[in-house]
C-alpha cells in the first residue's frame, strides 16, 4: 500500500473563499507538514479540477467554510468519487458541520469543524495505520463540541473546540497572489493577502454559521504567527492584508497588538478588518490608532436599519448605533463598507427603500458591492435562526441540495422584488456597469414595487470619480 506520507497522498481542496488565497488550505497543510506529511492542494476557484491529483490521493479533504463553497464542494466530491472511489473523503469547515447529516448520507466519510486541524492529522495517522474510520450510526452524525482528543475513528462527525499550537501557514503549494482579489485604491490595484488573528466568535447572531459551531468561543492566533504569515505574503507580493477574522475586535488588545506588529515591520502595507457595529461603538477610541497603523476600511454587518429585524438577528446593535459607528469610523479616516441582509421576513418595502435612501444620503453607494442589494436571508440547517420562534411562522421545508430552508415573505411584493433585484445586479455585474447606475436602477425597482412614481433619472457614468478603497471580489456568502 502507498505510504500516506508520500507527496500528494493527501489532497486539500478549496472551492471558494471570497477571492482570497485559501488560508483554509494553508493552515491544515502546515499542521500536516509538521506531522511529516506532504499534502497537495487544489483551489478550484482559480484552478481546473485535476483528476490526476484526485486519483493519486488516499485522503481528500474539502474545505467548506461558506455556503457557496459547500455547493461547489459537493460537485468536487462527486468528481473525486468518479476517479478515485477508494479515497477517504472528508469535508471540513463551518458548513460541513451544519450539513453533516446530508454529507455523510451521500458519500462523505468524515466531517470536521471548529479547531479541527489536529483532528485532520489524526485522521491521516489512522489511514496510515490501515484503519478505516467508520461511518458510524445516524446518531453519531450530529457534530458535538468536544475538547479534542482521539483520532476520529468511529466518529465520522466532530466539532473540535480545543486550543491549537499554530504553525505558520504553509502557502508554498498554493496558486500565486496575482490570481486572487486585489486592493483597488485611487485607480491602482495592489496584490492582497489574507490572514487571521483569531478564529470563532464570542457573539451569537442568529443568522451566522459560526455560533452553532463555536458556541460563543473564539481562539486567538499568536501575534508572531500572524506577522510571520503576513511576512511570507509580503514576500510573495502582497501590499495589503485582509484580516479575515469573523470579528477582529473580539479581543481588542490582541487585535491592536497584531496591527502594531504588522505596521512596525511593514509600515507601507495597508490592511482591512471586519468587526461588528457594536464593537465600532464600544471601541471607538481605538479607531484613530487603527487608521494611523494603515487600516483603510472596515467591513461591518449593519444588515438592517429596522430595530425589530436587528433584534431577531441578535445583532447587538440598534439603528442609532449605525449612525454612531459611521461617524466614529469616518472621524478616524477609515472607510466603512457596510453589508446588508435586505430581504428577511420582517423587512418591509418601506424598510428596503429607507435602506437605499440612507446609503444615498450618507454617500455610501460606492462603499457597497451591488450584489448586496439582492441578498436574501439564508437559513441553513443547524443554524440558530432555524430554531428561532420568530422565524417559525415563515419557515418552509429544507431544500437539501440548496443547503437551506425555504421561506416566504408575508408580503409577496418583497419576494418578487428580491428576484428582480438579484437578476438586475447579476446582469449589471456581467456588464461591469457603474455601481451608481446599478443603485439607481435598484431604487427604481423598489419605487415601482411600492407604487411610487419614479422621479429620478439615471446618472451619467463617472468613471474617473474618486472611489473608496475596496477589494476586487464582490462580497457574498
């Protein structure tokens, strides 16, 4: 039998990670290499499916940290099975945990989530010993938080919440940064790298996939490991770093230490972060220093201006807080890039039009990727929202192949508008339409849905206007 430690006997596969070079491959690769294995990697977002690499592997581990990645990953797994039916097939990541039952019933051998890299190493060791991890019973297939431990033989689904000893992520086998999202600023594009200073989240927003897996816990990565990873990205050409933490300010002192260390070594390298509106308000005193250290923009999940919607989503902020956060970020010289969930069962047509009016009045049109205007609340299996009493009246059946529950809005106009807006922004993206023109057309659709006579005219394109800094990959899940 071929030695599992030979190069390519373990294949790590990424499917889609918002246009970033996949850290979800770089970290497990580093753990496996530290244990003496030589994994190969494949990122189908920028590479063709390689049947030879899949055929050679005894263990194929597919990273599914988000909904889009899972939908693509299931297709990749089917192709792996075609060319290599004997391979041990593992899914790992947030959406693997939420959909463990589905995946195990349809050919996956193991499902892992949380701080699972060491468990992946143990899985490789099990295969090396000639052991075959069992499919287990149906009852075993629901991931449960554990403190880490054994090899996962007979435990096909596990969510691990144990502190790890992090190595420096291994990026040697990954495609070059030029294939991934770039920072766009002042008409210039700069290669961007992606790191994490923490994993998990201490909050429990009901629509987020993280709380069902991490249960309110987060784990920090030592600053020296984060900076070492940034160092190798800068050596590879990065001139901007995205901190991909679910919330950079979960541990504000740790976050500030990492930002200071990055700036001390690379004063010309800029960065962006993601954090809650709640944290922008609570830690507003930190924002000026973050701006001085090179933070260009903050992505923050505003989601809605309706306090009822925000309460159902357990966002931890109010409508008033959105204005406070926007003022604080701007005062620090940082751009705010708000994200939205504009279609929920509790969002009315007036709410949708008010969101658009707010974005226009605050001059945020260029701060929002047009895909945001059509985002519909996603309710995956296992999510807190699926168990919410507030969601129950609207919740339909689970659509297994879509990995989400169907729901209907009490106002049919909203469901029609969501479909129209989604089609409009998709077509506009294909044409590379000016975001301001797309925004104006979305406003027209919303006005028409409300029976309001349109009085606005499409603005002429302004291609040379100054735009806020952004990454070239539109945000969606």
